[in-house]
């Protein structure tokens, strides 16, 4: 039995090392590509860049440290520097990732509701302040959890924040869908009645919908990867006696997988990003166009 557990942990460690490489390389390519993309509104592009940076941080720090913790003695003293560093870097990067993903959903909702006023309200200065607040929130949360380690309070904080952020994203996308349906119905009625009216949504709806779908896919991937981890946290909170070690390792691996998925979603949904990424790879490999 002990041998099988060691094999399982080694396998999970190997998977995380592989995802660490794909996450790091993929998000570096995305950051290079986003610098050249002009089709995205600058504040929205800044949020995408910040999300790629947090995913890169997960690939460069959290996943290698997680693999290291799995490969060393299982009975390690959990107050060691390696484990502490792993725990709190993970809280910071994953926390900022969730906050930025939520900010992206709110950004798309504001773009729809504000119309022409959007570019005057959602400015680079305000988005930079919002990003700084995201990092500060994650840092403070990690500090609070560090000071309260060994108690049930940290789990309650993490569970509450994750549920709160997912609720905001769900509300934003629900509001977007309802607003788009309302707008489409209004346009069809106006066309049917032969009335030429200026819509309340003076934006390129087709481009807006593509961006919304792209961000929604990123959010769906995040939820799919984070929910199992959240469930394990809740189960541990409800039943502290039960042993969720292996399921906890699997849910943590799935959580980190999100950092490897996001850049594939960028390339798949955003044509200009996809073209820039392919161009960068071709230039790096010295391949002809």
C-alpha cells in the first residue's frame, strides 16, 4: 500500500511538472502576443495581461513547489520553508487569477450597460487601481491565513472568497445574456415596424459577443478547475476527521491545470492573439511563413 501511494504522488508530481512547462511557455507567448494586439480595448487587454502573468506565476512557482513537496518525505515538517512558500504563493497567484477573471466579467457587463460612456468610465488609470487592489487583497488574505494557520478560520476565508467571486461572475454573465436578448428583441421589433432607432448598446455587437464568449470560456475553465478544490475544502471543514489527502492532491493539480488552459482559450477564440502567437513561434523556429 505504501508503494502505491508513493507511485501515485510521483505521478501527480510528474503531471504538475509537465503542466508547469506548458503553462510557463504558453503564457510567455500570450504576453508577447498581447503586446502587439490592437483590437482589444486597452483596459481589457491589461486585464488579460494580468491574468496571463498570474498563470505564469503559477507555472514558474506554485507547480514546481507542489511537485517538490510531493517528491520529498511525506512526513515532512509542514512548517518548513518550502511548504510555507508553496502554500502562500499558491494563495496569492490563484487568488489574483480569480479576482482578475471576475474583473473581466464585470468589465464586459459595464461595456454593455454603459455604451458610449464605457471608455470614459473604464479607463487605464482605474483598471490599474483595480489590478493593484486585486494583488493587495490576495497578499492580505495570504497574510491573514499565515497568521491564523492551524485553525479553521483560513478555510472559511478561502471558501467564502471563492463563492463570492463565482457569484459575481455568474451574475455578470446572466445579466449580459438577458441584456443581449432584450436588445436583440428590440432590434427585431424596430425592423419589423420599420422604425430606425439608435440602440441603447452603441457597440459592435458581433465583436463584443466574441469577446464575451472568450472571457466566458476562461471563466468556465476556471470554475471547472476550482470547484473540485472548493468541494474538498468544504468537506474538510464539515468533517475534519476524514482523510482527503489523495483527492486533495488531485483537486490541487486540477486547480493548477487552469493556468495551462487559459492560453489555449486565448489562441482559440481571439484571432489576432492566435496569429501573433503563431508568428512568434515561426520566428523563433526560423520557419517560412
